[in-house]
């Protein structure tokens, strides 16, 4: 998708292909590291051995810190190449939202993401033979809801990108929508982390608020600095 969108948005796909190892390592390390911190009470043993950290048995990662790892390498490379983020953010965010559909289908099948007990008549019962899901009742199908939301969001943004040609607009709107969806629906999460053990919100929602602010800030800058030429394109 990045390669396909590079033609539409006019950015260099080679930046990703030539640095794929750095992108992978950054995403893997940051997403795994923060997940361990968020589940510190029962995963602190992980730091006793690097094998436990890299060859894990639970396959759990932090989505937001995976995104952080991706943008960290991207921003460093753009700084070296002296290029603007707005040139790349549309394609990166759109591709990211597309893969979220696959991410949450996988999270549903293997139990990394699950909801809590609700009474909306859409609840599902999990097979808890392996004790992956700590519920013996039907629960809110959170990963399925996320998968549907991000699938629809991807196609809406993809269609809009055919008509809106202001660099950065699709990307920042995508970040705002992504953050808002996480902020709302993670209240139905049945999975606890270090923060949610003490409060009614979790780490994902804190990071969603930060990303929401960054998206609104980026969109505001585009609107404020919009030239007459960009207004015609919009």
C-alpha cells in the first residue's frame, strides 16, 4: 500500500524499502518494551533474559509504541534527507489504518484484544480452554468492532484522497479519527494494564489523547498556512 500510495502522494518509497530493517527493529523493540512495562506486575521477569524479551510466548505488543517506533525512524530519516513530514504522512497513516484491519482480526483470533461483559446483544462467547480470555460469559466483541471501524475509515479516507490534494490533510484527519476511535471504544476493553488497575482509563487512551492533540495541531497548521493554491486544490 505504501508503494501504491507513493505514486499518488508523490513521496519516495525507497526511503521505506532501503530502511526496512531499521523500521522493523524500532517497531518491534518499542512496542514490545512498553507492553512489558504496561503489564509490569506479571511480566517483570521478562528482563531477566533477552530471550524472554525477544522470543515471547504471549505475542503481545503495544500498538501505540509500535506507531512511535515507526515515526521515530521516519522523522530521523526525514531530518537527514531534509524533507517535510507532510509529504509522507498521508501515505503512512493511510497504510497504517489499512493494516489495522488485519491487526485486529489477528488480535481477535489469538485473544490479544478482548472486551468486557456488556449487555448490547452483540456479545460473543470465547473458547477459554487455554485461559487466554479471563471471562466465562459472553463479552463485547471489541477487536471485531475495531476491525470494522478501521476498515470503513480506510475506505473513506482512500476515497477522499482522490479528491483532496492538500499534503498532510488526509494524514492528520486519519490520526484524529484513529485516536478518537481508540479513546471511545477502549472503555469497553476487558484487558487491564498498570494504569487501569487504579483508574477508569488505560495507557492506550492516554496515548490516544496525545495523538489526538498532535493530529489537531497538524491539521490546524495546514488550515492556518493554507495558501490560495491549496484552497483551490481542496
